[in-house]
C-alpha cells in the first residue's frame, strides 16, 4: 500500500500545528482500521517543548508511555529518531516534530509507515521531502507544489537502465553495481546540460522505488562531480555511446 504524505504549511512556534496534525491522524485512523498507533517523532527526548506548550508536562509524560485521547481510537506515543524502528506488524501514522529531510525521508523505507505528517520548524528544512512526495497541506488541502520538477528524459532513461541492472536490495554497494552507477554519472555529467542530485534522488525514490539511503548514494556521486571533485571507479570509455543510447530512447 502506498504511503500517504502530508505536511502542515507552517514555520517556527506554531503550537496549534501539532494539535491539528494529531486531529488529522485521528481522521486517517477512522478511515483505515489497520492504523493502531500515531507516532510523535522527535529528534530527542528533550525536544518536545512544543507538545508541552500545546498540552502540559503530565500529558507529555504519558505520551512517552503511550496514551489515547477521547474520540480517537489509536494510541499516541512519543518516539525519537534513535528509538523508533517501526516494525513488520505495526501500522503507524508518523507526525514529525520539527524534523528535517534527513530524518523524514527514511520513514518511507519502514514497513510500518502508513502515512507521514510533517510539521516543520522551517520549510526550507523539508524542501527535499516536499519536492520528492509533493505532500498535501492538511490546512488548505492543496499539494505543496503545483507540479513536481523532474529530471530530463535522458536522465530518466539512464536511471531506469541503472535500476534494471543492479540489485536494488543492496543499492550500489556491490562493486559491479557501484561501477555501473559511477559510469552513468560520468556520462551524464559530461554530456547532459544539467544534472541535479536532488531531482535524481527524488525520482529514484518516488518513481523507481529506491530506498532513501541507496538513492542518496547515487546523489552523492552526482554532487561530487557538480562540485568539481572526482571519484575512483567507473568506466571512462564509451561514455558518448551510452549517452546516445539514452537520447535515442527518448525519441
């Protein structure tokens, strides 16, 4: 089942945002009986000030143990990015408490995630999440962006070829797959007018089903070339032939 993505279009000290996100999680649970928990995901146990202001200290203490609210079926529980691992049998809505992309994007890789509701501290901190999933704003009901930016057709064909030629379970960790990825990056960087690592990562995750960490490995190779750095590996001959094949596939 596809994971549903939402966010609250807000920034900084908006205490109401958390209550609104929790109420929306209740509505999601009403529509999906498999949802048993709502995880309030914090950076650490000490970064729950917003909840303490929205409720009170005693309520927050209970939320660390797990508690229910009136007229809302699932259990609400505070977890931290260090303690929360999901689980095969759990079905969770996750509300992120002022987390950034680095902690939000990997939530899609967990079997237990049914929906994510991101409440940002600054929207700039969740820009990659917005550009990857185009989540719906729970306040206005509108998507984060009018249309998602995507790589060029040639880049898409290259990414599809890479996806079909590697073991996606291990990403590009296998030496042969790593070499394929580096060869692809070398060819695209040499002949493609623009190669954006964030667009590539988002496309791999959203459209080609890559795990977040594995997509990040490819993005890091692109970032290295964009920043003028080199890396060892990759076949440096026949790059033009590769690029022409991708270009031909776009006709």
